[in-house]
C-alpha cells in the first residue's frame, strides 16, 4: 500500500494531460509515422525551414508596408522554433529508453522471438541430456551444442544491433546540436539579432515612379504573406497530428497506471512495481514531448492570426498607394491638358492675327517644338523620384551634346536671327562673305540650317545660273549685307 498513493497521483496527472489534449477540436486527423531518428529530424527541419521563410517574409513586408508587427512576430517565430528543438530533444531522450513494442522494427522482433524459442529449446535439451534415457543423451548433447552455437550467434547479432542503436542516438544528438548552431537567433532575442534596418520600412519618394515601385513591392509582399500563411497552416497541421499521436500513446499508459494503482493483488506487487516504474518513465518522456508540442501549436496559432493582420495591413497600404498614384497621374494629366490648351490658344492666335503665311508656318513649327519639349520635360520630372541625379545626368548630357553639335546649334540660332524684324526674307538681295567666297545674290530659301542664294552679276544684276548654299552661322562668322530693293533704293538716291 505504500506505493498506492504515488501510483494513483501519477495516473491522475497523466490522464488529466491526455484529456486536455483530446479536448482540442481537430479535423482531418492523420497518423504520423513511427518515431525514429529520421522522422524526428524531418520534423525539426520542417520547423527550421518555416522559420527561415518567416524571417525572409518579415523583412520583405517591413520594407514595403512598415514595421507593424516586426519585433513581436519575430519573437513568436523564434519561440516556436525553440519549442521544436525541445520536442526533438525529448524524442531523442525517448529513443534512448527501452523501445516501445509498437515501434520496434520487425527484424528485431523476429530476432527476439527466435532467441526466446532457442533458449527454451536449450533448457529442454539440458533436461534430456541430464535425465533422459542413456541412448538419447548423446543426441541431446549434440543438439544442445548446436543450439548453444546458434544462441551465441544471435547474441552477437543483438549486441551489434544495440551498438548501432547507440551510435544512432549519439549521431542524432550531434545533428540536433549542429542544426541549433545553424540558427544563431536561438541564442538571443530575435529583435536584437535582426539588424535595425531590416525592421524599418524604406520611405518611398513622392514621385509617381516611387509609388509604382512601392506598389510592386507590396504586391510581392502580399504573395509572400500568402505563401507563409500556407506554410504555417501546414506546419500547424503536422504539429497537431504529432500532438494527438503523443496523446494517444499517453492515454493507455494513464489507464494502465490507474489500474495498477487500484489493483488489490499483493501477490504480484513486485511485477506491478516494475511495470509501473517502466510505464511511468515512458509516460514522463512522452509528457516531455507533449508539453512543448502544445506550446508550439499555440504559438503557431498566434502567428497565423498575426499573419492575417499582416495581410490586412498590406492590403490597406496597397489601397493608399493606389489612391496616391491616381492623384499623381491626375495631376500629370491636368498639367499636360494645360500645355495642350496653351498650344490650341497659340494656334488660334497665330491663325487670327498673322496674315503672312511664312511667319504663320514658322510660328506653328516653333509651337510644335515648344509643346513637345514642355510635355517631355513635364513627364520626365514627374516620374523622377530623385531630381538631383537626373539634373546632374542631364547637365553632363547637355554639355556633350552642345560640344558635338555646336555648328548645328549656331546655324539654328542664325536661322532665328535672319527671321528677326530687321532680318531678310525670300526674294531679298544680299551679299555674303563666307570663309572661302563672296557672293551677291537673291535669297531663294531660308532653312533651319542653310540659306540658298541665286547668284547675280553684271549691271543690271542678272542671274548667273549658279545656286550657292551657305550655313546660317555665316550671320555670326562671316560678313552679311542686305541690299535695298528698288522701292527702297529710289528714295535713297534722291536723298543722296
């Protein structure tokens, strides 16, 4: 009766633990594989892979949507991984104990059964060799020697299997330690291990391009959150299955310990004590697995709830960015509309107040150039989130272009100088002194880059048949004279 109280107390505790696990509602129950070093490491590797995916996703979401849940959720993920390591270490300790008959490999079961049968045969042969008839003793001794040789071989085989099992346990512990070393965050707080820049969202610029880039980041973050939610749900189902399987193993142990505690049979007290101690040791090992499993399942449920908050935050941020992007595009459209309206007004005024067809075409050409350049600059500066690099790049580009096209630019400026109020028109007579020749002639055409003259000679001047072309830059680099026509020349002669 002295062991009755501790037996009863242990049985009540174990039954209470298993009942608490069974009360958890579940769905799609599936039996996990038998407990082996391979299955234990596979479960741990799944938790480590989930943790690394969670860290990558947290960094990505923090950069795009802000550090909304950063430190709290990093700590939750780290604690869940810590519970996974506690579970696998408890499983390694359970594997070091006497194996459960339900999980014993079939080859070891057959070897144990054959050994038990052989030991029984040896006992029978020993009795025949000592008590049997004289004519059967010699045959019994030969069979006894053969059975003892077989028993020796089986003993060596069992010793070899036991040594393999011991090496497997040592190797399992070493692998667990190596995996723990590969996760440095387990040695400290996740918030301290994470760089400060990783939990601060990158502030997006006010430009349209910055908003587009932020929208792309948010879309990628939303996909990463969905993937992490699926991985968390899968890991939660796996942990739940392991939790139920462990509870199923504990439940019959609790019932058996309760039966041993209530058994009035004192004749088999020694056997009951041994069975109780063996069952209690296994129950403690299973409980050491069960408790961190329940904690890990609870942490995963909390993390899954937080992920839903992440998804809502990313969606809200996406809506805000879309609203800002729409406003930016609306502003751009308004500015472009104002420029186009100015172009329409320019055209209306030119058609209404400019009677000269040549001047009208010139104003239309200038209008097209001004409107196109203005719209291009508006679009470039609107989509640029950083103006300083853009202005610097445009400055270097403009310097290079100006150096390479200096003659072309000078010719364009000369074109506008010729068309000034005191300039020349088609039909005027001019004298041009270029770098290599002097020409007197009548203006045939004034282009953006060149002026064409019909050469005149003699008195009165008559066409020589030659057409001379000068660059417009001759206005600045050469000598340029405009001769008065007949109407202007007659008053000048009379005044002279």
